[in-house]
């Protein structure tokens, strides 16, 4: 118990010693310094002297600060010039890219226009082909109708003189009774040939 009290007293004495040295520093150095500074500023104010301007003048006479002041505008100008050059180069690069994009756009527009013209031509050709197909279908239907109106005796020799493809096209579109009558008037070889082709 006594040891604990002694240890506690020693700790208190050490803390008082530390706080005492800080208080001494505060009392002997900082407070007089602050008081002196305030007194000098008040006197300078009544003497119409700007302390801050004087401090700038005095610091301007120091060698390392003077050299820095001399170099700063030059370095600043160099840095600005470099930035200007860099920005001009970037502007030229962007303009070149823009020009290329504009050229590509113009080229695409021209190609698109050509494709539209070609599409119109193809649509016109398709329309012509459809009309021709309709006309040929109408013509073919008229031919089939003609063969149906002809006598079997007259139509059989005509069909045998045609190419096989044309003959088959007509025979497959005739009515069955007309077809039977035409086969009766053909030679057995021709009738067998056309019958075999129709069944394939």
C-alpha cells in the first residue's frame, strides 16, 4: 500500500514538473514575444508604416528569393508557351481527325446515293420481269386454250414436233379428256414417251 502511494506521488511530481516547464516557456518566452509584436504593430500603425510591405521589400533583397522572382516569369512564360504549342498541336490533330471523318461521311453519302440509284434500277428491272412473266403466262394460257380448242388430230403432230420441255409444259396444263384424245392420235411410241415423262 505504501509502495503504491509512493509511486503515485512520484508520478504526480513528474507531471507537475512537465506542466511546470511548459508554463515557464509560456510565461518567459511566448507571452513577452506576443506582447512585443503587438506593441511594434501599434507603433508602426501610428507612424504610418505598413509593416507587411516593408517585410516584402526586405524579403525581396534576399538572394535566394530574388533569383526565384527573376526565374519565375521566364519559367512561367516557357511553361505557357509549351502549353500553347501542345494545345495547338492537339487542335491540329483534332482538325485532321474531323476532316477525315467528314471525308468518310461524304464518301458514305455518295456510296449510299449510288446504292439507292442501283436499287431503283433493280426495282424497275423486277417490275419489267414481272410484267413479262405475266405476259408470257397470259400467252402460255392462250396457247393451252388454243390446243384445247384444236382437234386432237391437228394438235398431236404439232406437239411431237416441239422440244420435250415445251411439249411437257403444254401437256401438263391440258384437261385430261383433251390429253387423252391427243395421245390417241399419236404413235404408240410418242404417247408412251410423253406419258413416261409426265409420271416422273
